[in-house]
C-alpha cells in the first residue's frame, strides 16, 4: 500500500515553498520534502492540517493506493 500525494502541485498553486508550508502546519521543511517525495507518510493529524491549510478535502491532496498482491 502507498499514499500518493499532490502536495507539490498544491504548494505551487498558492505560491509557497516547503519552508513556508512547514511553518503553516508546524513541521520542518524536511518533513514537507519527505512527504512530497513519498519517502514518508504524514500522520492523520498532519494530513488534515495540510488539507485545512489549502482549504480542500484531504482526499484532494492524498490518495491511498493498494498494491496488487
């Protein structure tokens, strides 16, 4: 299973960098980078904070994908 995301695209839409988004949701720039690259999945709380920051449903940014096994 994996969690795909559109975080980078949403950041670009509002014109903020990783550092600024991290400050908005109270995490480091490195955390935002890890999430964007798919190297880390955010906690439910963080995913909801991010979605709220963009004023969109969490499903618009994060998408759960099941593996074919």
